[in-house]
């Protein structure tokens, strides 16, 4: 059994293990997450907190649904987008970016 960053258990429960539904969700993740990640990166660089919050909030359910560990980092980024906190979030973004890149590679390989 190969080790993966993602976990399809929530998707299987939600869909009653419907392989077609799971494949559709995987394809949507593969299509949408890279775009959202790019928008999030630009918003962070621009220090546009409203957009940071918007994209982190949009990505959160997918990250959760695929059981990815970077959920905690995306929650921190989302909260930062609503705050005036001077906390540095680039490290959190780097972890999200790295894990999502690897998960996308694995999902493309497996589906």
C-alpha cells in the first residue's frame, strides 16, 4: 500500500463510496486548487487581507474533505486575513503550498 498525503475517507462516507462521485471531486480538486493557491499567493504578496481570507476560506472545505494536514495552516491564514495581526504567515503558506503540490501529484498519479 502506497503512502499518500490525502485521505478519501470523508469523501467515501459522504458519497456512500460512489467511485464516480469521488473521481469527480478529485478532478475538481485537481482543477480548482492550483488556481486558488495562485490567487492566495498573490493576495499574500499584496498584503490584501480580504482576498487572503476569501481564498483561504474557499480552499478550506476541499483541504478538509481530502484529509490534508495543512488544514491547520489554512485556518491560521484564513484568520489572519480577518485580523490586523502582524504575525508572519509566509511559513504557513509554504507548508500549504508544499503539501498541496505533493497531494496534487499523488492524486493525478492515482486517478
